[in-house]
C-alpha cells in the first residue's frame, strides 16, 4: 500500500493550516519560535535614505523580541516620534531622522544602544 501524501491545506473552521505542525496559522507555534532573531544584545540605530528617493528613515536593528512584542515596541516608538513606520525583516523603520530621541527612549527601556553608520 502506498503512503498517503495528501494533507489538509485549508479548513472552513480554522482557515489556513501550517504545513509543518498542521495547526491553524494563528495557533502555529513552530514559526513563532523560529522568528526570533539572534543577536549580540546590542540595539543599533542608524539613518538610511538609500532606495527611498532621498527621504531618510531611522532603522532600529538587533532587538531580540518575538514578532508581536516587536510590533508593540514599534508602535510605542512611532508614537514617541510622532511619525509613521513599519517592520521589515525584524528591523523597525521609522520615517524621518529621530536617532537622538529613539536612543534616549530605548535607554530608558533598558536596552544597550549604539548609534551605527555615519
């Protein structure tokens, strides 16, 4: 008898299913555990304008938090700066040059912070 290579991909009750563990995507634990980046414990803040038509953004990298915690941290930092931003590949991007304000705010929260770049 041949092995059964079929698996359930979508369910009306739970929506999309994780291919690795078979649980619903919202309840999947295998991807959340692997999503936390490893780092040296230092949060780096830099300004970059490359590929943005001259508009500068402040990049915050090296924060070893899970996706949901990183999202809430980004939200509070954006509120402190009064500007928009996003999270891409574990790096928080905040529109504008807010390095000094973010440096002080992250120090207050207990992170080891360095200014990187030029």
